[in-house]
C-alpha cells in the first residue's frame, strides 16, 4: 500500500489560504483609504452624509434612491461628478472607482 505525501496538499492549501487572506483586506484597506480621502468629507464616514455634505446635496448611500442605482450608474457619477460633487475621471484609476462602488454598497447595508 502506497502512502500519499500530504506535504504538497498542505502547501497548496496554505498558498490558497494566504492568497484569499491577503487579497480581501488589501481591497478593503485601499477602498477605505480612498473613500476617507475623497468621499467622507461630504458623504460622512458611514455613508449617511456629513453635516456640510448634506447641505450641499450629498446623498445617503442607504437611501432607496442610491440602492436602486446600478453599479454602472454609480461608476458614471464618480467619473463625471453630479451636482456639487467633483468628477474623478482621470484622478482615480478605473479599479479604484470600481472598488469605491463596492465599498459604497457595503456602507449601504
């Protein structure tokens, strides 16, 4: 009876675990840092709107209006701006904008 070596299997499982563990927090940290630097001053740290932002028309990310918008619509708003919100096209990479949309969806929950 041959014995299978568990070493390759354990190495593979460890590698997959490290990849999964390292990639998720990196996304969350990057998106959170971008949100804090570019969005929180008006949209608030929790996405409900700061006092100044609310006065300027910043929307609560938990509102039915925002929840009804598609990811493509939110991406378009971030790229082109809306109302007093500045456009971020050319200031943020496409991947950063995509990550922001996901982050905003998380704040809406």
